[in-house]
């Protein structure tokens, strides 16, 4: 899966995709986003439709649910409608893994994970395919949740920990819906790579903006990141500027941009791209054995 | 059905809907359009996805195929995925019927139909619910097609005819994919109402632009019409200006705009709105008996 996601970022880096900005529709209790795209080199096109309703857990429903519709470019015929709720988790995990593969200066890493939801697990599963993980520390507002998650990764010496200790790692992954910085600048040591995953809408942020100022910051898509990624709040407040973004993950994958020094900090700001959704939907459609699509 | 479509135009006229512009993805052999919307007053939200592949008939497929996904505004759960190919024809027919109901100065009308495809039939079926039709003349490039269509409307004294004769009618309906004017200015008599349905993409037009200059022109949505409706080519060529558009069908339905004189010509420029798709999808979902959804 990571290779398929790496391939779409390569296409993105080479400018070979059509991917208009996500379209947002807002409800009193949430929103939904429509994400159309076309990847000519892979002959796949379609749309992902995904909601975000933060209050859903109280009603026993996932906060985020998604459908992907695949369309045949040649004829326009709808080829498939897929439940993309799990696929969304997986493709986001894979993007983080690809970012860490290219941007972490170490192949053998300690990992700190902030947040204990589905995305925390997806990030670790995908990362383990790219780097050798020697230790994982999970932090959650509810320590119990961190412990439960850690119990699923015994093979990586996983445990629950405090927030600051979790940030003392070679790869730090943030996966919360936070609207204020959780990760303080002083906690991040030289050479760390950070996957900033949680911020995906205006107003969300997880990192102390001073981290961005001393880091080399890569994004998945420039327009989406400025609108709704980790950088959106610092940019809106004048603390950070789009000019300070080093490049896109696509540019990293194609080799045009890279980590420059071993001791610098790198950040990958992920908002989630429609082309990732198309690529993983096709893997699912082709019957990849490791993909299950439980509803919802 | 016409009442449901009239109701969504009323909501549109009152500014009570969220409907971002259609998003186009282009293929070598066609395109697809993604159309999200939310109608709070009716508690419906969703997306229509529709392709246009002009070469499909050679391969035994419809040119246009559509899916509509309905989403629950409260929770974001996908409520239904509907085959919207026939629904698209029907909701477009209904919009024309609503326009003619409000803009035709006569309740008893002769009708001229330019084009003999699915939309020609849908327009007449819906119009017959609003006005008393005393005669229909169908014109098609292939006279045989006009004759076949006429045979389905014997109760309205329907026949195939020449193009100029078809335009000599109280209500003229254009439903072709033409990229040059078919209907000449001199053929349209005082007091005619025209439903200009065919033009739905940049470069398409069916009417001599001089008709627009002497008519009162209404559109379904201002931005969509300027981009891709009957007015798009005359505007691009500087022959017509968005300022000359009299208003939207929503403004007509709410009573803020109207035909001013019995002898003037009125034009309704239809591009097709996502809110129409949502309304008719809900009718289908509620099990309206007269709706069938054959595939494709």
C-alpha cells in the first residue's frame, strides 16, 4: 500500500494529476467534503465524499465516514462505490509512512504518537513497513486509551507515556483534533521527523508554531495545507508564511526536495489528497487481501 | 415532481441553500462533474456525480450517466446511492416546466421542440403537467427520430416538422448539444417563451444571440449560466453581458422577477442545479411510484 501511495505523490510532484480543491459543505453539527480527482498515468478517476461530525461518538457513530466512487475515464461509467471509511485511515497512514521513509534521517527509530484514535494506529502500522521501530510511546488525554493502543503493539516495546516523554522520539506523529498546540517547541530534539496529521480544517493545530519556524516543513498539497493543514492557524495569525514551506511530499518523492541536514527537524503536514483515496480504492477493488471494508 | 423542483428554486431564490459551483474533471474523451449541495429547509444534502462522454453511443452506452449520493445532514451518514441517470432527465424537464408555468403568457400553448433525445421527451412530459398543449412539432437532424418521438405524444397532435416551423410556437424548447445557433432570430414570434436546455458547457449554444438581446433572459444560477449556459458563448464573444440577465428562476418563483409584457420574448437558460438533483433523489428514495431507475 505504501508503494501505491508513494506512486501517487510522485505523480503529484510531476504535475500529472487533476485535483481541484476539496469542496466543503457545512452543517450545524459538522460538514462534508467532496474530493474529485483524475490520475491519467494510472487511468483512475473518481470522487471521495467524507463527513466530519465531532458529536457522532455520542450517538455510536464514527466521527468520519467516507464513500469513494470510481469512474472509468474512457466512458464515464461508475465502476464502483466503496465504503472508504477504513480506506481513509489507511491512505493517511501510508502518506505518513512515505514521508518518514524519505525524511527521517534514521532507519531505526523510536516513535512518539500523540492521540490514540484510529489514525494513531494506522500511522504506526504503515510506518512499521518502512522503518525499524525500536520503541513506541503513546500519549492520550485518556491514559487508558493509550494503554489499550500500546497493548496492540507489544512487538515494538510500546507503552503509554506522558506528553513530553512521547515527544522525545526520532519520529513524532500527531493525530488529534486539537485546536491549540499540544507539542511544545522545547520537547522536540534535533533530527526529529514529525508527521502532523490531525489538522485538516481551518482552526486546527497541534504543534507550537515555533517548531515550524525552526523546521523544514513539507506539505501534501500547497493550497490545501494553507487552507486547512497544520500551517493554517500560524499563517492566519501571521506567525508563519506560505513562502516558508519547503515543498511538497511529491517534490520529496521525485527527489527535487529533501532533508538537508541530519540534525534539522522536518515536518510533514498532511491534509489528505483525493488522489490517495483513488489509489487505495483501486487496490481495494483489485481485491488486495489485507483490505477489509466493515460498515460503517 | 414539478412542485418539488419549484420548491427548490424558491429556496434558491431566497438564498437558503449551499451550492458551490460544479467542479469539472476533464478526460481525453469527455468529462465528469461533481455537484455538492445542502438544502437546510428540506433537510437534504448530497452530491451528484455526472459524466458527459459524447462518443459513448458508438459503444452502446449513454452519453450522460449519473449517481446521486444523499447524506444525512445531522450525522453525515450516507443515506443512499442512487442511479441518477433518469432522474437527471426528469429534474431538468421539471425545471423547464416550472419556468414555462411562470413565464409563458398563455395557459394553452403550441410547442416546438428542437432535438429528439431523452431530454426532449422529459421536457414535454413535465410541461404537460403545467400547461394545456394543443400541438407539438418536433425537429431533429434525423427526421426519423423526430417521427418516433412524435408517435409517443399522439394525444397532443404531435408531428415531425422543419426547424423553422417548429420555432413558430408559444413555447420553444431546445435540447441539442449544438455548438452553433440553430434557432434564428426571425423565426421566433412575439410572446414566445423559450426553454434553452441544451447548452451546459462552455462553447455550447442553440439560439441566435439576437434573440437574447430582444428577450427577457432568466437563468437557473447566475454563475453556472455565465460559465456554461446558453449565454456563455455570446458573453465570451462580447455580444451579451451578464448585466443583461433579468434574474434567476428562483427570483421568478418567489415573485420578485417576472415577465413584464405579454408580447415580449422570455428565455429560461437551464444549466442544471445540484439542488434539483437532491430534491428528485429524495422523491425517488421516498418511493414515488412513477420513478423507475433502470441501469444505466
